[in-house]
C-alpha cells in the first residue's frame, strides 16, 4: 500500500486543493480478469481480518451486493443527471485527496497548523504550498551557519516559492457539497454530506489535521463503497489494490446494514 499517494485534494468543481489530478491515468494500469477480481476480494477479506478490522460486522467492508442495494436505496428519487453529477464529483474529490495522501504526505504536512498546505483550504487562485532551493544541502547548510539563519529565514532570502493554482477553497467546496445535498432525498446520505461540510468548516477554522483526514475517509468510503464499487471499478486497473479495498466505516448510511 505504501505507494505515496496520488495528487492533491479536490480538483474539478469539487476541490479543496485545485490540484491537477490525472485520475486513473496517474495509476499504473494492469489488466485483470473476473477471476483476478474475485481473488482481490478474497485478499481484501484476508488482509482486513489479519489487522482486526473485520472483527465485527459493524466495521467489515460492505459486500458487492450490499453496496448495490444501498446505492439503489440512497439514490432513490434523484434524476440520472443528479446521480451522475454526485458520483463524478465525489470520485474526483476522492482521487485528488487520495493522490495527495499517497504522493505528497498530505496529512503529515497538515499536522503542522502553520503548514503552507493549509492554503488549499484558506485561499484560491495562485497559492504557495512550499519552498524550493536550487542548490545542494551542503551549500544550504553553509549559508545558514555563516549567516545564523533559521530555516524560515533561509528560504525567505534564498528560496523560491512553490506555487500552484487552487480553483476552490474550503468555502467553495462546502457550497458545492451543499448544492448536491439538496438533490439527495435520502436522509442518511444527506447526513453524510452534511458531515463532510461540517468537517471542512472545522478544518478551515482550526487547521487541525484530524478534520481533513475525516473528509478523506468520507470521500473514500462514499466513492469506493457506495457510488462506485472500488474493487471492480478501480481494482482491475491497478496493481496495488490495498488503497481501494480499505474500508473506514464512517458512512451513516451503513449503520443499519442488517436491513439490506
């Protein structure tokens, strides 16, 4: 699973982080047949049993049948266009945030409340997410020692800001999720979308990493275990399925799975 994660949070019309995610094209592709998919599902069950996450039925990943049944239930009453829009936006948001998690150590960076990565939540347009220095570590160390500079002072004097274009800040993301929530008829799914909005607001206000991480978990489960079925829809295209099969169990829609 340790592939360092794809790109950064919430591109298209649904990002907290206007990253230029390349979606599945960023994923190293491999062809899988139906037998391979079934094998992946068995591997998922074995892996999660080993780490204890399937110790009780409350936290075990929904089966394919449960995902399909729940999807039909929670999307009932929505138009085909509304369903497509919700599915695509959640998918892109998940892939963008997953990319940052895997490739950019997103949550490690956000664990520092002063990290420039919080600009993804705070600002839109051209934002700074870091510093670069076009020189060797040894040269950098020599300058810092000679001039008695802190790391921040060194970058301010010798570094180059790392800039990206962020299309949507936290406020824009909350507005978009609220807009999609209004098209949903199912109260449980409305609750999950409302929680996503609340966690985004808290993340922006407090700069506490835990809220950003909860946004990711909600997006992940909603994409791979509700609006799509990740083991099949994504698993056939990737060599490492450990991210796809991971289940966080954060969606309220699955609190009464015995009814399915």
